């Protein structure tokens, strides 16, 4: 069972790496669970241009609620929001109930990196992730009610 879980973890890391590379290249992203399908047109006025395929994490824009994100990404945002300070992936992992194995932390690290690339988070120093301070009421940096 442990070997199967390790293999599944490696496959997930590989999938996220490929998704990130394809997204940065402006190519369609591989379909997967918890994905948002976007066919044609500009993605929510993001400036990313025409997209045909699946976009897992849409770019942040004023008024966009975090409910558009997959649950695993919302969990990362919640941990950072609750911390109120920048955290490293290895500090986020135990809060999410993940083991602190290097492979698990590396898999987790892709999530805040992607959230930084899409402007949901900031990376104040390499590897230090935080919620940005914004004036927008729909912002993820403000605690929910």
C-alpha cells in the first residue's frame, strides 16, 4: 500500500510539473480532477489570451472569489491567511496533515508557486509565501466573516 501511495504521489508531482510548464508556454493544460474548463476566449480578462483546454488555477483579478480554486489550493490559502505571516512549504505541510517527507513537501510547493504565478499569493523571499494585502473586499488576504 505504501509503495502504491508513493507512486501516486510521484505521478501527481509529475502531472503538476507538466501542467505548470504547459501553462507557462501558453499551451492547453492537461485535464484532471478539480479543474475548470475554459473553451476559447480570454480567461476572465487575465491577458493570458485565448485558451482551449483546462485551467486549474485561474489568474486572480478583483472580485474573483477563491471558491473558483480547487479545494487543495483553497486549503493552502487558508493556512497562510490564518498564519498571518509568510510560511515555507515545509511549514504548511504539517498544518494540512501531510507528512514532512521531502517528496511530499516538493509536491506541495508547486501549489503556492502556482498561486504566486497567478497572483493569488506573493513570494516575499524565495520560498516564503504570503497572502497579499489588497484593498479589494473579495481578496483572499482578509479573513472570512
